[in-house]
């Protein structure tokens, strides 16, 4: 139990304190000031993603040094990761998400999309987005659906409990997102609590 408390403190410090400092450094390096509001789209994306690199490192430190375990144990209890299952889960989620979330939104709310002809911005952004978004999503999964679930299992191994705990904890930091503030409680429930929190767990 104490290892999870200590590990959680290390992870939160790396994410919220060190990560915030890293984001400020990125804002200074790219925009000359700590305020990210003057940054362009790609620069602002880097500003946001900087904290996730620190978050990821914090998880690795907590698992490897405090728990003395391999980080893979956050993903599976097997000797190896079953990439077939990972691919199956990706397709099972990504295809309907693109059809409903992407195509559906475009057909129902076309004014929410904007297109640009800047090939330089596109060419710069795509490789960054593929690498950094993968780090961001992996980090969130390792923490919320790995570390938090395993820590909560020390309290109670009930599967419903183990689905609800990370769902609530996952929802809390996302309440600050602009779409959560604009969309109200239904957006918060469906986008953060129900789908990622309960279904993914």
C-alpha cells in the first residue's frame, strides 16, 4: 500500500509540477513568454504535450524504482504483450469512433471543421502528432487503467468498483477541458466518465 501512495506522489509531482515547468519552458522557447495564448497551433500542441512526457517518466520511475516491477506489468500479467489483442481493441474502438465522432460530426456540424492549405504546417504537425499523441494516450492508459486500477484492487477487488474508481479519477482532470465547460454535464459523463472510464477499463 505505501508503495502506491509514494508512487502516486512521484507521478503527480512529475506530471503537475515538473510537467507544468516543462510546458512553461516550451512556451518561452517557442513564443518568448509563459503565456501560451500567443502560440500557433503546432506550438500550442507542443506546449500541452510537454507535461505528458514528464507524466510518462514519472510513471516509469514509480513502477521501476518504487515497486521494482517492469512497466509492462501495468499492461498485462502475461510474459509478453499480446499485440493481436491490442490491434483488435484499436480497430473495435477507432472505426466506430471515426464513423460516429468524425464523420457524424462533419455531416451534422460541418461548421465545427476548418481546413487549411498550409502544407508546411501539415507536414510539420503530422509526425509530431503521431509520436506525441501516442505518448499522451499511452501515458493516460498506463496511469488510469493500469496504475490506478491495480492500486484500487488493494482496497477491493470488485470489478464494478475497479471500473468506477478510475472513471471518476479520469474525469476530474478533464473537467478543465474547454469542451467539458462548454458541453455541460452530459458531455462530461459521456466523453470522460462513461466511455473512457467505464468501458475502457
